[in-house]
């Protein structure tokens, strides 16, 4: 990681992934070869089945409402952008802050 800003965005993405998966970075599931970010990347294929694997089971119970699934997926995608291996592909924190409220608004509009 190059400097503080890119590191902060990466770390924020990891925190978002921790919240979605309800797993800690030091979870025994993760190893030197497969950290949380690489686990999510290798598991995520764009399907609802993948989000069922990645997301905390308590959160999955809320997926009866398709709006919630779409919100979680949107935040997952944002988290993955934040945790991009290429610092130049990461959004700025300003972009992240602007996108978070949009996630809920976009999903609500789609399902009205």
C-alpha cells in the first residue's frame, strides 16, 4: 500500500467485509495464503447463493426481503472496490461516503 489515503480506504473495505461476513480478519478460516479479501473475491460470483455463503447467517435470515439482499450486495461490491489490490482502482473516501447513502436509495427505487 502506497500512502495513508489508499491504506485507509483499503482498511475501510476490510471493515465493511467484516461486518457483512461477521468474521474477523484473524478468523481461523483465513490463512497466510487466503485472507478475508481474497476469500470474498474467490467466493463472490455475483449470485445470491454466493452472498448466502459470504454473509453472516444472521444477516442471511433477513434475505426474505429482496431489497435487503440488493443492499448487502451493493455494500459488498463497494467494499471490494475499497479493498482492490490496485490502489489506483480504489475509490476515495469522499466517493465512498457519497455512495453509501445512494445504495439504499437506489435499491428502494428499484423495488417500488
